[in-house]
C-alpha cells in the first residue's frame, strides 16, 4: 500500500478474527485501525473506510470534518473518488489513560482511481487480498486430476470471506492453439459485492459483478499466463461473504 503519514503512523497489516486489519495510525494515546485495509488503486467510484479508534475519549476527523464514532470507537465512512489521485487526511485524538493529556496523530492515505479498462490492463495479475474459510473441489467429477487429463474441468470454490482481490489459477493439458481457454464462470455471493473477470489473449478484460440475490455468469476466454489460466475475484465493498465460484472449461 502507498501511504504517507506523520507523527509515528504505522502501516502494519495483521489478521484479526480472519479479517485483515491495518494499523494506520499509532501513538501512545491513540490508534486507528482500518478493517479491511483500504485500496491504494481502484476503479471504483468510491471507497468505504471502516475501522476503530482506540484510546480514552477518542475523536476522529477526515479532511477536517468530524467522523461519528460509536461508543467503542467504531466508524464507517464512504468517500467519493475522482479519476486520478485522491488524498485523505485522518486526524485522531485520544488519551493514553484517564487524566492524561490528549495526544494527536495525523496521517494521509492516497487512493488512485483509474478507468476500469486501464485498471484491468495494469492490475489484472496483481492480487492483494485473501480467502478465509474456503474449500475447493471438483463438481460432478471423480477428481480434478482426472479432469486435467480428459480436458473437461469442472471445479468449485466456496469461500467464507473474501478480502481484497485474489487470482484463482487453473490448468488443462488440452490447450487451445490461440485465443485463450474458453471458460464458463458462475459466481454467487451472500454478502457484499464481488467482481469476477477473465483476461483474453487479445481485447479487453471481461468482468461481471455479483451481489446478494444477483449471481452472474461470465463466458469468455482466459489467456495462458505462466502456464496457467486465471480467474480474478475482487471484493468491491469491504469483505464479501459466502462466495461460491464455479469454473468450467
């Protein structure tokens, strides 16, 4: 992540309860944890900041405007993005303990918004997320190994939670001469929104967005990249839950 911060801010990423968390700002009296870490590059028209301010009598402002905190310091705020660079300044105030003087810590996070076609071209093979509570298996076949040999692959991925973006890779002994591997991709989600995409050898990246109650089907081709074919998944609004991906090719 690209981050510039002042007064001892930290950029450490950890996993808390299966969800990635970013210790964005930290000092003796106050800490700001963002869960999940916000993107540094995106094609989305907005970004949602979720997190918690830790400290005694905490307060938080964003670009000079106060942010509403719950009793335990949690917050959620949606920010619109313009094409190009978007800089957001977070300022947190808190005390190390009751009776101690307040301390202030400030930090700047920069999000670059790109047009979707540009983002796809530059970042299709860049993944900065993870899966939790997932299982993989063959659907209607004895084993993935058998399908690899016959050239008839039908596999399924079930995910409890998806954070950020991931690349799912697939193999097949029967490779098309040109154009990439024809694929049929089905995606359903229980919570959040997930974009599924395929990158052909030529032309633009194909993508669809699945939401709760609105699964998607994507038909396209995947280019051979480092000996494998890839399907890209990206959670668009924080963590996505109960994700089911089925790929046939």
